[in-house]
C-alpha cells in the first residue's frame, strides 16, 4: 500500500536525517488525507491493506481518526494543487481519423497550412499592435482630462483656500475609474485580474486555465487596464498587453469566436491545443514587443516561459509577429501624434534615448552596478514577501466580488490622498524648464515660475514619471523627495498588485527602482569631487529600475533584452545583465519571484524545468495514480456514460484495454482515449448497432472533433436513452493507439522529463505484461517540490 | 587647368573694368543672363573709402591678380565688419538684465542684411561670386562662423517672437507687456520701504495682471520678456515673500488620515466577519501493495 510505502520511505529518510525527519510537516500532512480517503471509498479489495496500515502507523491520534469521515478542510495556502486546472492536450492523438486526414491532404494542402500560419502571425502582430495603440491613446486622452481638471481645481483652491476639496476631487475621480474597472473584473471575468503573465506562463506550460484566452477576457482586460491606469493606481499597462496578445492569438488562429457564435470557417486545421499553443506564444511575444518596443525581447520572453515546445521555424514566425506588432503600434501612434510615418514610438513605454555623453559608463562603475543589483534583489524579495502574505489574506478573507471591488476602491482613494499629502507637504521646488516641459506642473506653494518637484512623480501617469526620472537633468529632484517617493510608492505598488483590477507590475517596479537608483546617483555624485559628471543620476536611475524589476519578477534573459531594447543602447547590455543576475541570485535566496508566488497561490499544477533535485529515489509506482479507470475497446455505452458522469473522479483520459482472460486482473493496454473524444462520440451516437442500421450515416471525421473544440459540452448535456445504454461503442478508430508508456520502476525525474518535454497529459504506467497499473498526470508530478525540509508534497484540493 | 586659369583671368579682367565703370551708380552690368543683384538697404561705399579701410590688407604681400579678391567683395566685407562690431557693442551692455532683443534688433537686421549680400549667390559687378571668395576659400570660414554665432544667439533668445517682421520694431504684444511690467515695477518701488505685507497687498492686482498677461502670451517668448517676468516673479516670491501660505494643513491631514483609516476598518471587518475560505482536500488514488514497499526498501538499503 502506497501510504505504507510512503511511510516507510519517509521514516527511513527520517532515520537518516536524524530527529528532524519524523517531525516534518509533510509527513503528517500527507498522511492524514490518505486515511480519510480510505475510509470513504475503500473497497473490499483494499480492506486488508487499510488494516495493515493502521497497524503500522500507531501514531495516528484519535482526533485524526474522528476526522476521517468527511473530507478535511484547511485554510488556503501555497501548498495546494487545485483540481480546477487541467492539462492541455499538447500530445497529438494519432488515431485512424488523423491518419486518414493526413492521407487525404495533398502537398499543396500542407503548403497552404504553412502560409496560413504566417498569415495568422501577421494578423496577431497587427491586432496586438492596434490594441496597444488603443489603450495608449485612450489612457493618454482621458488622463489628460483628469489631470487638467484636478490641476485647475488645485490652482483655484491654492489661492482661496480649500485644498482639501481638491484632495477629495482627486480621490473621487480615482475612486470612480477604479470602481468601473474593478467591477468589470470582479463580477464579469476574475481571470482578467492582475497582469496575466502568470496565467500565460501556465498556459504555455500546458495548464488549461479556465476562460483565460476568451474574447470576453480580452475585452475586460483592455477596459480594466484603461480604468486602473487612469484611476491613478500604482500600476502599468504593459503586463496586461502580454495577456491581450495571447488572447488575440488564440482567437485569430481559430478563425472563430465561440463567445460571439461566429465561425469564419477558416483555419480549421488549427483547432487543437498543439497548434493553438504555438500561436499563443507568438501572441505573448507580440504583446511584449508592443508593450516595450522590444521584438527580440518578446521572442525571448516566449522562449523563456514556454521553451519546451520550440523549433526554429516557430521562432522565426514568432519574431515576425513581434516585429509586425511593434511596427503597427509605432505607425498608428505616429498618426495619432500627427506626424505620420515618424516611427519613433516603438512601445507603450518609451524610456527615451540614452545617448548623451555622460551616460557612458566606466569599468569602475561595474561593482557599483552589481551592488545596486543586490539592493534590488533584497527590496524585490521584501516586495514579494509582503505581497505573498497580502495575497494569502486576500484569498482567505477578501474573496467575495463586492469586497474585492471595495478593496480596489479603497486603494485608489488612499493612493490619491497619499500622493496629495506628499505633494502638499513637499518643499522641493524646481524652476520650470522649457526643454523638459512637465506635462502637468503644479505650483502649489512654490514661488511663481517654479513647480512642485514631488508632483512630477505623483501627479502623472507612471510611464511619464519613469521617463522623467531617467532623463531630467541632475538637480531636478532633491534626495528627500526621492526617498519619500520610493518608500511610499513601494508600499502602494505592493498593496496594489493582486487587487481585482487588470494591471501590471512592470512599471511600478521600474518606477520604484528608478527613484532609488536616482537617489544612489545623486549620492555618488555628491561623493565625487565637484565638477565630475560620471555619476549621472539618469544612468543610475536606469540601473536601479532594472535591479528592482529583476528583484521582483526574476526574469533573466528576456528582461535583459527587453530593457536593452527599450533603452535603445546596446552598450548597456553588460551592466543590465549583471544587475539582473545579481538581483535574481540575491532575491532567490529569500523568496521566489512574484509570478511564481502567484502561480503557487493559485494552486496551479505548474511543471518547472526539472524535477526536484532529490527525487531520484521516487519511482513511478509511488507517483502514479492507481487503480486506473480503464475502458474496453468495445465498451457498453452505459458504462462510458457512468464513468464520465462520476463527479467524484472527473478523469479526462482513459486507457483502452483488451481483455485477455476472464480474470479480474487488469487487461492489456491498447490505446488511450480522452473524455472530449468520448463526449463527441456520444453526441454523434457512434454506436456499433446504429452503424449497422444506418449505412447512409456520414462517417465521423476529425473535423467533428475540432468543431466541438475548445468547449466540449459537459456529459450532463448529452442525453442517452435507456435503450442506447445497452449499445456498444467501438473505440478502435478514435483512440490514440500508441500512448506513451513507462514501467513502474522509472524514476520521477525520468518521467518528469518525458512529461515536460513532450507536453504530455497522460502517461500510462504498465507492468511487464503490458497491463495497465497506473496513470501519471500533471498533478501527480507537480505535487513534489523542494522545500526547507527536503522533498515536500502538495495536497490536492477542491477550489 | 591652364585653360581654366586663362578663362578666369579673362573674366576677372572684364569684370574689373566693368566694376570701375559702373560701381558708383550702384548697379552692376547686366550682361547676358546675369541678374541685377538687388541689395536693399545696402548703401554703396565710395571706392576711395574702401582703399583706406583696408590699408593693413594692402601691406600683405599680394597674390597674383587672379586670386585677389575683388573690390566689390572687399567692400561687402567692410560693411559686414562695421555692422558686426556695432551689433556686438549693442549686445554686451544688454546682457543683464536681458534686453538683447528689444535693444539690438535693428543691429541684427542690418547685420543680417550685410551677410545676405555676401552669401547670396548672385554675381557681383565683375561676374564673380563673393560667397565663394569670402566664405568658402579657407578652412576657417571666419565670416560664416562669426555670423552663425550671432544667428545662434538670436535664435536661442527667440527674438523673432517680439520683433516685427523685417526688424521694423518691437511688436505690440511685447510693448504692451513691457508697459505693464513697468507699472508693476514702479508699484514695487513705491512700497519697497517698510513692511512687505503692504506691498503684497497693494501690488497684487498689477502683479496678477502681469502674470496673467504673461501666461496668455504665446508659448515661446523672447528672452527679454521671459527674463523680465522671471525677475519680477523672483522679486515677488522670494524677495517680498508674497507667495501663498500653506494655510489648511489641518484639513488636508484630517481628510487624508480619514482615507487612510478606511482600509484599516475594511481589512479588520473582513477579517472578523468574512468567513475564511477553506479548501477541501482531495485524496489521490495511489498504488497499494507490499511489493512496492519491499522494492523501495531494497533499493534504499
């Protein structure tokens, strides 16, 4: 029995480790569930085993015994795997229908497919660019109205008194925008919350996040981003672009929208997970490219996040999509800025040009950069740590949509009032400069002809603030202003991420980093002898921004390239790389990256690159699920319907077996069939009896399966009459005749590698006689992870 | 080479003769397709004067005739030199407070004129182009550099925005502003002695009027106006300390601390009243057999 196995193996581990082993939280945690399960479903077959288990495990307390009756409930934490998430079918089912279709397809047919792939990538680029352009223009226009209104109000009340009214006006404006965005997200599409990067990461990893690539999600994401940026939250519009690009890709490549119930009857070949995944990675790349003006960065982002399914032609196509996307954005922004054809706005965020003479760096500055990278790592870890606990609190207590909306509104109001207070009490006045014209200069209590320097950072969209931190002349900000700004914005951004609004964390991180980086620059310049200009604050602001962003999101290669491309200066490649490297190393020492934390908190069965390091001693036998629900090759319809309707199991893949003997023992494996296929078969009533009686009936084709994709109807919606239940179904034609199999002795890392590299969904475990003994799925593999006490196991939970 | 040289000598010769004949009437020879160079506002200098003013030049060992600069060009050069020095003489005293536009616009106008005469590609009386001989013959390009300095200065100070076209005079807007400015400054002077609060009260209307006028003016303003306004603002805000006081600290603090208080209530109440979300644990089916246990133990031992 596996729990005994487990027990023994763990205790033996414990013996080796000394006293620590027995007391590991894993041990108790993983044991308890098993007992209760046995009680609830233990059949006669396992009776003996269970008894023996009880005999063996004497430390089970009475309390645990009493808890066996009902499933155990625990508060949400990061060590769970949700049942909600399923795998995507990245492995192609090579059944007879597939082979038939392939045979029918001519050479030109394949050529056309290749061409339409390129066409789709082009379309993805164009549409993603247009969406980015739309977001940018709307945000710019509406934000202008908002800030002009507040500015006028403040100017009026500075003179006659009553600035608290301006404060309330500002808060109410923010409040109402955020309310709209948050209602959209919380009530209509919760999956559109946040930046969407964790979700896309999961999708490319092979996890099906419900509703993540739907048109409705896209619409709500776009509106939500606009609302939250205009609402003055500490957020950016760049992260959501990646999600938007992915949705566009998933939609365009299918040639239809299930939401709109429109089918253009094109691109039908691409209606399956394998093809869709490739386009989604192109869409994500196009999104990055539009957000940062970084086409290569976009490709590398897709590579970093979904690299297990990659080939050279795909890379080239993705690069094409990225380029088209940044070009489209560039072109349409130039039209909206009234200088058509001036292609100087490659991305939503424009870092400006870093080309001036004193922005060059010297060899002796590299250690300084590395030190800043370490600071960024520490601050990033702190950010993630705070956000982790905040998110847990939110999942546990703030889970009702109306509470989420209220929370978002409160954050908006507090952001406004904190900003206002900071501006109000700031004594940092700077002369107005016609060259670096501030967009909304606030005078407040400054002398005439001067403006409040704090207001340039708070009283502006975050993108503009980042740019002014990078490029304003030395002396524009005094250190106190920057210090206060950094601290305030750090906590605001940390508080904001994870709210039920669509918003990204890139820009706030850059802004925090740019502020303290500039602070470092000012400090270094004051150390250096007078007249020396090597410590240009703008350069250090850039390095600080890179360090902070790296410390929070922990991306490596793609982030380096994105930043280098966004600054447009290749010579910054080395310092940015070193900074990100240091930030990641230092940050990983304390805490994981923000996206990984959120993936974990969502209880997603995410497969990392490698199996946990110390897991070679685990064999498939302990990892797999067993016993397996198998179907016979010619199975009674009633049995199939019953199996599919069983809500307690909800399996998705069923090994197909042929009975060799009349014994009760498992029979030989001959194929694998998916729930979705069975449902389509049931819907079309492909029964053996009917096939004989109705010869005119059209033969089922692969097209019928594709038409039902991706929203296969639930089994409850399929009506099967009592007579039909007695019919038989021949699965030979439809099952995958050559599923991947492993033997029971295969080690976990080996299975893991196979699973990850091939993008499998089910891996059948067989014994030496080709009999099915178990099934390995994503959740079986994803539950092992390396914790503080060695290998730990996550629980499966209903969420 | 020799052919070209010969031609040049011939041309110069002809032009020189023509120049001597016609110069005094201020016209050049209209021969063939040559256009009459119109030189507005450029008075012709008698050639005698020309010789006098370039005495040092004549001390130099002279080049062969074909490389010498024609008298016409020398004349243009002398005019340029005269106006250049006039303009600079005007500029320097106008540096502080900045009045470079309103005081020296006419000087710049005539300097520009002189330069235009040199740099136009119209042929002189002896069918030669002074642009080539004066401006492009050497690496230094003194005339060009000198003028472009002045031009830069002019453009940087945005003088075009307060001078009428063709350098006729200061434009209305600027005059109006300067008038208002003088009013304000005289007001300042009147109340300067003693308590500044008096000044702040009494000059407020004229200062405000000036400020509004300034902001209503065009976006780019010439340096004179800008500097005058800056100085007045500094006087007003720094010297006389008439800026807005920070008057309602209490109200702002009250409102913002109320806002800060709301989330605390929110989180506390949701912690206390909202039921904690629990997750039901599901128990996976696992293989149960002694054989596997044995195997593991074997393997690990």
